[in-house]
């Protein structure tokens, strides 16, 4: 092989070795100015479609409200059992929501740090109308009659449907246990 043929062969080999690199460099997009992102057209169109569709509305909570804690202090005097009850919880839904308080007995007063509390009477139970979503704390005064017969007396203590309930009952003439 002549020197001229060898040179031509070396140039051809160099050209074939360089061509794939040049093609690969030509396919890479221009990165653009700093702070930009380059996307393939298919990905861009998919993002535009997702932005145009409204997102799903979040589901409503399974319960309108929960009472997480109730503390009752009951004092029995003669034929009346009277209780002071502190209820804490949270209204989960938006707007006015009915929250069941106590069943049985008579509800004398309901106070809240936020002011007046609208009440409903449903059958033997009581409910408050609270606005949410928001936490709440209510102070209730409640009472019921004590049924007595010779040698025994009893009353039904209304316990709210709460996560935890604690009651302290004071009966005059009985030593605490």
C-alpha cells in the first residue's frame, strides 16, 4: 500500500470515528439560559392537559364532628343529681354542624368561650349547632332526678359519645373511695 493510500485510509477511519459523536451532539437540545428546563413535546403536552383538568375535590370527613374528651363532675343533693360537664372536640365539616351532646336528663346551660351556643332538642337528647371546621370546648350544666326506694337510690348518668369520658360523683354522707 502506498503512502497516499495509507493517508486516505487513516482519514476515512478518523471520519467514521468522528461522525457518531457529531450526530450525538446534534441531537442534544440547547440547554437555554440558566434556570430553564427543556422537556420533550409529549411531556409538555401531558402537563398542559393535567393543568387544564380540575383536580378532584377532597372527600367530606366521615363524621360531621367528634367529641374527643368529656369530664363530668356530679353532685347528688336530695332527689337531684346535678353535673358540670366540660366537652372538647372538633367540628370537621364546613359551616353549621349539629353536634350531639347528652341524652336523657335536663340541660340547664351551655357555655362556650366563643359566645352563645344554639341548641336543639331531639327526642330525649340535646344537640348544639357549632360552626366549623374548628375545635370547640363547651361547658354544660345538666341534671336528672334521683330515683329512691328504701335502702337504695339511683340515677342514670348521661355520658357523651366521646373518645374518653371521666366522671367524679359526689354523694353527701358517703366517704370517697
